[in-house]
C-alpha cells in the first residue's frame, strides 16, 4: 500500500522484479506486485512485473522469462524488445515450457535452499549477527570494520574461502 500511495503522489511506474519470488522459507508465499494491486482494487495502470526461470529453476542461461501488467506500457516494451532481444531456439523453448509447467522442482529447489541455510546459519552465528532471510538465497553479512573488500581478501588469503564483496553487487545509498 505504501508504494502505491507514493505512486499516486509522484506518478511513477512500478516495475516489480519478481525473479526471486519463489524462493521463500515458510508456507506463506509472498504476493507479487500485480496481486497486491488487485487486492487493493487498483488494476494494472502503471505497473509491470518481471520474472524468469533463472532463480525459480536455477537455469539463468536459458534467459526465459516474461513481463506482465499495464497493456499500454507493454506496447512500448514490445517495440523495445523487438529491436533489443533475440528469439529463443526451439530446444530452449521446449526446456522453458517444461520448467514453467513443473512445480515439483521448484518445491525441491526451495527445500534445498532451506537445508543449506539450516546448515550454514548456525555456523555463521558463532561469529556474525545473522539470521535466516525472509526470502532469498543470499546471506548479507555485516563484516568487521565495514570493509567488505578487505574482509573477502582476508578470507581468501587465510582460509581459501572465496566470497563476493557486497560492493560488487550494489552501491551505498541513503
């Protein structure tokens, strides 16, 4: 509701990245942007959602996904996509169809993430203030002195543990 109130105030388009929407750890599946809009009686004006098989099925190389929402916005997206996209080969289309039609592997994938978190969280809690995220397959750690690059270099040099500094994936903002 808060983001929709802000949209009403400022008139922006909501582009909801829902590629991770099927990675959650309890029976309370999170709702998507279009579902939230429908529940609030808003329709799809100025809202689109994006999703893919990348996270859902662990197949980022297929580059299979879709966008749904405001038909007027999608007209321009289709034009953009026509000139900046590429068609999928028949084998990729068939693999995509199989993945989109199968929920069992998604449930198994979610269970495997849960098992991995169940193993690693107690170990990390011995040193870090960390808990199971609500929905993710990442763990973001607050590192000593806040220097993620120095921390990752130290892990590699002293323990041959390879991790990615958070600054490589994002930037600090207010």
